[in-house]
C-alpha cells in the first residue's frame, strides 16, 4: 500500500512565505518574537492544517484587501505545490512600512 509523503511544516512555511511575498502591498515578513522568531507558523494535522503568517504592510495599503489576497495566494500555492488543503490561514499585520519619501 502506497502512502502520500508527508511534507515538513518548515517546507510548508517556506511555501507560504514565498506566496505572501508576491502579494502587492506586502512590504515583508515580520521576523520577531512571534513563533520563536519565525514569521510563519504551520500547525495541525491533515484535517486541521493551519498557517499563521505575520507581515509588514506597505504604507497606505488596506490591511483587509492585502490580507484577503495573502490568504488566497497561500491557499492556492500550497494546494498546487504541496497538494494540501488548509483549514485556516491567519494573517497578522505586525507592522507598517515607512511612508514614501517626500519629494
């Protein structure tokens, strides 16, 4: 009997981070005290797999719009790359980037 290979939570977290960084309005990931210095946490099992990601928003961007797009991209990316379906994707806006320089 053949079983599907399990993918490490660290690999899934890396995929989620890559997907989030591609979203317009994401200035970066918030490395810090959240999850022992990691910006992305993956928890649960096949039925309850969840991702929590902390990001820095670009100045002047809508947290709601960017957060929705981050969730969508992570869901689609992990579905296509790792063949996993997530029960939850929590986006935490941990900061806002600086305003653009004055001209």
